[in-house]
């Protein structure tokens, strides 16, 4: 398998690529970028697998994202509005452009519950390399939803999917916003009962160096998006994370890296994430490619 990079987390089967999905995938593979396209609910989990079945070098994950636990408005029918808040969006540049995108199309999505029987059927396919993305997201509270109730619903969905990942023996792809302490507790609880043998990754990591170290302690990787190309505080954190704990991703169509800000993101742009990490660690891009690809191949057992 010779892919220079693996984009370990993107959504190339989403509506944003409706017109040119195959072209985007082919461009990515031609650039030496294998990719894992990530499901967020029952429909996108199934559609991601359909795309993965079509191409060597494309794999998928299946799971239920916390933002799909409650009915709410999304910027397209497949995902949440990609607004980055808190510490990771300095200068307001990102927030304003993202807000415009988010305002462009709003579609109400229905609430879902995690159904192990549905996902078990999909998980049998060898192209399904992980369970996720799921996790805790305390950043985006849907209007009219009680915060404590939302947290309880999210924790329940996380426990169900951790248990499921243990059952089907796959690693997990965790989405975590403003909730690292609770997230680590839930992961530890599953590990303590003998679960999660294959561990997983905290995707789009924007936490602190201490939080990254806490994840390392329980055997979890972190994956870094294009946010690292423009957010100074994340750059300082990434400098302190050993390469052995890092994977790279685009989270396409969101979070476009510099120098493509303002464009739709795509997996081939993952090289800009790698280049920034190389600069921060004072090593070559080749070294970042080699180690992060090996980390992905090992975690997801890619072949
Ligand atoms: Zn996510
Ligand atoms: Zn995602």
C-alpha cells in the first residue's frame, strides 16, 4: 500500500461533493492521499460505505454524531454548521466566513438514536475500519434543549457506541468539543471493563498539551486538522505532542487549511497540515508523512 498520506477523517460522501465526488476522490488518490470517509448518522454511515466499496484507498467509519441526537438545523442535510468556537478560532476570520456558509442552506434534521442492529450489519464489511464519529459536544446546544438532558443523552450514546466498538473489535473515532474531562472518563470506564482493545483517536484535536498527554496515557492518538495552519495556540500545543501520537486529517468539506482558506476543503489539501506539523517539529514533510501514515495504517489496520 503506497499512499504518502492518509486523510484519516473527511466526509467526501457529503452533499458538498454531490456534483464531483468521484473527481475529488480520484484527485486525492492520484496525489497519493488515501482517505477515510466518516459517517455521522445512519444515512451517512451507509453512504460512506457505498463510496468506500468503489475505490481501493478509500475506507469508511460508521457511527452517530452527538449533533444528530436532537432535531436541529444544519447547513446541509448531512452535517452540522462548521463553526469553530472557543480557543481555536483567533481573529474571528474563521467564525465569520463559516457563519456565512452556515447561513447559506439550513435544513432541519431529525433526531436519531444509536441502533446497534443497524450498525452491526454495516460493520461486517471489511471497508468499515472504525466506529465513529461519536462523542461529547457541549459547544453546540440546540435551541430549546436542556443542557443537562443533552449531556445525559450524549453520554448514553457514547456508552452505547463504545460498547459496540468493543463488541465488533474496531477502534473508535471520537468527536469532542469542550468536554475532554467527561470524554476521558467515559473512555476510561470502557477500558477498565476490558473494552476498547483497539483504542482510537480524538479527531480534530484542539485541546491542551495536558489533555493530549492524558489521551496518550490511555493509548489514544489525536488527529490534527487544517486549524493548525492558522491557529497559533494550537500550533504551540502540536509542537509538544510527539509525532508517534499524531495522525492528520482534513475534516473536508470543513476547516480548509491555509493557503486555500475560503475554498471548499478536499483530502488532497492534507499535505498542508503535514507541512505545518513538519515546520513545528523541525523535521521534513517526508518524516511526517512516513510516521503519520504508519500510525493510521496501524490503528485502522488498513490494507
Ligand atoms: Zn467531528
Ligand atoms: Zn467530521
